[in-house]
């Protein structure tokens, strides 16, 4: 199910609803579970970061909850997929947008093709987190219960460790960019994901096609 049809302009305030309450709960549920897995995972990765496990209740507690919260994180991403997968499909416009991404970095949205509800960068992040979560769980399973790996297949464990770390690093790279974009680069985004609402100017600037669709205006000739 796509939530695109749930968004609506508010006649009273002139603002536009970008994220419904359910979408925001879903986002923060997923975000918090990811942060827990990230902190405990980093603690297992390096002795210099072990203090993170101490802060979170100790090594044994972190080892117990890390895989469980990993499953919950994957459930969060699948929940997101249920709501957003149609909004996240890559289009020809997205490919043109990616070709000119340097204008986005220079904050010149006016030089880019108009975007629907999510831009190509947001879509790439979304797919990275979804497939990253799947790979993390698949590889993490062998680290969770290594005693079930038969002796003849002992090579599975180091391979699982390597792939688990690669998947983790890929999601961390995407996550750092996500935080930077959401918190610092695009003012108004944090308000969107916390209150659900954005101004018309914000919607028109960053997601013109979406703005025109939810306000019922005719699409532009590009
Ligand atoms: C915990 C710290 C996090 C913060 C501060 C944060 C911040 C934000 C913000 C500000 C937005 C709104 C962007 C917009 O509408 O233009 C957003 C949307 C979104 N967030 Fe997060 N987020 C966090 C964690 C995560 C995690 C762990 C995921 C992993 C699945 C995630 C996935 C998404 C997705 C798919 C969207 C919609 C598209 C996009 O903006 O990328 N977020 N987030």
C-alpha cells in the first residue's frame, strides 16, 4: 500500500501533510532500532568503542539484544516497504536528476528536474537500507547461532562476518548522509518527520511534482 494518497493539504493553515502519524511512528520505530544495532554493533567491532556496550547495559546484555533488535529493525524496514515502495520506484526523471546531482549539492533545486514525493537520493537511501537490513539479518543469523554451522562448513562464519561488516558499513555511509541531509542540509525536513507538516514553499521547492499533485494543480511542462 502506498501512503501517497494519505497526504493532504490543510485548508486551515495552508501547510501540507508530508508524513501521516502512522508513517512517523514507523520511521522513528525503525530509526531507534537501527541506532541500537549501530551502537552495539560498533561496540563489538572495536575495543575503542566497547564503552557503547557498557553504556547500554554491558557486553552480555548487548550481545543478547543486538540480534533481536536486528530482526525488529528489519521488520521496520519491511513495514516502510509496505507503505512506501511505490513512492520509491526509480523513474526516468530520477535518472536525469542523478545526472545533475551537483546542482542539488549546491542547493540549486531550480536547475533540477521536478521531483515527486521523494527525490532520487532519498530513494537510493531507502533501497540501500532495505537490502542492507536483509543482508545484515541473513549474515547475522550465522553469527547469532554459530553452533548450528556444521564443522565441514566452518568457512561460512568468516564469510558471514565479512559480509555483515560490509553491509553494516554501507548502511552507516547512507545513514550519515541521511542525517546530514535531514538535520542540516534541508531546513524543514526535521519538522516534516516530527510534526508531519511542511510549508507550501518547502513542498514547491523540494518536491514540485508532489506539491502540484497534492494541491490538485496541473503538472508543469518540462
Ligand atoms: C535516527 C535518526 C534519524 C533521523 C534524525 C532521520 C531524519 C529524517 C528526516 C528529517 C526525514 C524527512 C526527509 C524529507 O521528508 O525530506 C526522514 C525521512 C526518511 N527516513 Fe529517516 N531519520 C533517521 C533514521 C532513519 C533510519 C535508520 C532509516 C532507515 C530505514 C530512515 C529512513 C527514512 C526514509 C526511507 C525516509 C523517507 C525518505 C527520505 O527522506 O530519505 N531514517 N528521516
